[in-house]
C-alpha cells in the first residue's frame, strides 16, 4: 500500500514559512499585497479567487479582489493592468483565467509587469524559467516539485513521465524537473494525445505525473510497482449518491493503483492546495524583490 | 545502410526560397539587413560570423559586421545595442557568443529588441516559443526540425530521444518537437549527464538526437535498428594524419552506426549548414514583420 502524499499538510507547512517571512516584512513596515482580477461570472473562477484571497488573509498578505462584468472590454482591462503596475502597494497581480472571449488573454498577461507576474505566465518569465533563471515559477508545477521534495521523493536521476503537454502544468513541469539544479535533474518524457504506446511509456516511470484532464485515465496496468504517482487532474463526474450530484476524481484510478505505488497524491487534497501555497510564496518573493530586500 | 541526410543540399533549398522572397522585398524597395556583433578574437566566433555574413550576401541580405576589441565594456556594448534597436534598416541583430567575461551575456541579449532577436534567444521569444506562438525559433533546433521534415522524417507520433539539455539545442528542441503543431507532436524524452541507463533510453528512440558535445558518444549498441539519427555535435579530435592536425567528429560514431539506421546526418554537412539557413529565414521574417508585410 502506497503512502498517501498529504498536500494539505505540506501546503500548510509552506504557508507557515511564508507567514513568518510576511511577519518579518511587517515589522519593517512592509505589507505584501496581491490583487486578483476577476472578470465575469464563471463559477469555478469565483471559487478559486475566493480560496486564494482567503489564503492570503491567513498568512497576512493584503488581498484585494477586483470584479468586473462579463462584457468588460479589453481596453478597459489593459488600462486597469497599467494602473496596477504603477501602484506600489500591489506587489502581485493575478488575472484569473479564463477571460471572456472579447478579451485576448495573451495580451493581458503580456501587459502585466513581469516583476508582478506572480503566476509566472508572462513570456519573459517563462523564458527566464527555461534559461534556469526563473524569478516566478508557475504555481502548479512549482507546487508539484515542492510536493516531491518534501515527501522525500527527489526527482534527481529518476525517470519522470508526464502525461499532458499543457502550458499550465505538463510543459513547464517538464522543464523544471529536468533542469540542472537542485530539485531537477530528472530524465523527463513528455507524453500527450498523439503519443503511441502511452501505457508502456507510463509504466517506465519512476515518477508518473498525470495532467491530461481525463478522468481515471491511469489504470493499474500503466503503473510500475513502486512508482510515485502525482495526480494533477480535477474532474467532475456524475454521482447520484453525492449531495451535489457529482464528485471530484483525478486523472488516476486512485483505488485501483494506490497499493502498488511507493507514494500517491489524492484528489482532492494532493496537488490542489500546493498551487495556492506557491502563489503566496511568489507574492512574498515579489514584495521582497520590489522592496529590494 | 542508412540514407545520408544531406544538410548542405537541404539548406541550399531553403536559401533559394529565402532569396526569392528577399528579391520580392527588394522590388518593393526594402533590403533586409542583419548586423552581427563580434567582440574579441575568439577564433571559432570569427569563422562563424564570416560564414553567416557570406550566406547573407548569397541571398541578398544586407550584412554588416561590427567588431570590437576583447576589453570592450558592458556599458559600451549595451549602448551599441540601443543604437541598433533604433536603426530602421537593421532588421536583425546577432550578438556572437561567447562574450568576454566582463560582459554579462544575458543582459546583452535582454537588451535586444525582441522583434530584432533573430537568434530567438531573448527570454520573451523563448517564452513565446513555449506558448506555441513563436516569432523567432532558435536557429539550430529550428534547422533540425526542417531537416527532419524535408528528409521525409516527420516527428509526429514518433518517440524522439534527445541527449543533452543545453539551452541552445536540446532544451528548445524538446519543446519544438513535442508541440501541438505541424512539425511537432512527437513524444520527447530529454536525457542528460544525470540520466541513468542512457543507452537503454537512446535505444527506444525512433529519432535519436545527439547534442551532448561528447565526441563519438553514441555507439552502435545505443541505436535501434531503423532509427533516424541526428548528430548535433561538432568536436575536434587530434589526427596527426590530417593537414590541420585535427579532424571534426560528431557525438555519434557515424561509421559504426550508419548501416543500422534508416537515415543519419553526417558531421560536417548535416545540422551545421541548417543553422545558418534558418538565421537567414529569421532575418527575412524580421524584415517583413518590421515593415508590416
């Protein structure tokens, strides 16, 4: 039976560490600030922004949420970003995605001052990550790296197989884990929808990361005995027994797989809480950078 | 016996295509221009800049080479870049690396206007590449992609194993070939000095790319029968029989490997000429972009 990697517990440790640094900044008269921008009424986005805002409050980061209607123009949003770039008490800017169709997401992200881009999505920050000189790592892959390290599963020298090449998780994770740096040095295979024999490749993994967004895709016969399994998927499936009529499952068939693994993350309570913790970490870093501490 | 992939011939085709577009621009009164900056007296750099400049002339690109002494200050070089960014007849800027130790290479590269960064090294351009929206792909990996496509070895659906995670070749190539785009869609494994069982992984490759800078590293027992082998290495080894006292070899033991491959690139005459051809392609693209054509 594999160990369950407790993302809630590990993320709490990180939050504690961030809180003590935030307190230190406060004693010097600086309050780190994060502004979240929410456009429209996409329900999951409202939930995510609420969670992030609450987490900020827990660690003493000044959190501001700016809400705009669904029909907000691109021009208006860009000029808002310009304002936020100028406000010295705003150290981090988070634009919750997706944006409504009349707004080009890449234009908005490229407008954020890279020094305030705590999501790590600005092309400049992505480029710095590739060069091994990242200022802000994107929160989910960064969280997965921390989860591995703090659960005693250093990726160095391991064969990591990542299922899913998305720009939010799979792609940047493949870069972070294969880099010549502490916490990296893995041999990484990046698989996706066009991969042949994906099951065979998955079974080679010492560390298998599922980030395809396909519910229960990874079955027992795709996992090597003794592998570490990281499940990034968050999928709703119908469940008449459940109060809400659905339940959340990952990309991994947790029940079928867990007993042959060395360690495995649950859904929920695995990768999810780490993303928020790393956002707090990045906001702290942004505040320190901008105050030249 | 594997087919020899003729990089000289394929690069000549690309140069012809670029030349005809350059001629078209000229008929509209526009001459594409590339300025190369060479600092110090590193002999291979002088050879490379000479080759690039000559290739520009062949296709009708206006080529300028600015040479500076070894003790040039960083400040002076940065202010030169500012000038080149402003000059409207300079569409592409190429700073030949390496630079002398008193100059921070990343500072210089970040100073280049991303729209003139025909090497594709600016973090903004690297970030855009990751996002699948590249303006300028870095020339060597871009050349390898073209070499594969034009020799009838589309990487789509193939397992590509890349040996070497450097920022000039291995790393960006892993991104380009695994992207969800024509010429991409490969399953990519990125190996490096910390990879265990590198021989076994190499042997899984449908397309094997050697970019470690280790002379004759890839031996026959590391190559699957029928694989395509791309050799990026250019290494000098002593050879008393040769006129210059040395000869060039790749990272692949060409003689030992060639007869079990489907196709293989020679050294020299494989990847090398492609790098220069893609630089011309990028300079043409830069001129069109800046003239909004």
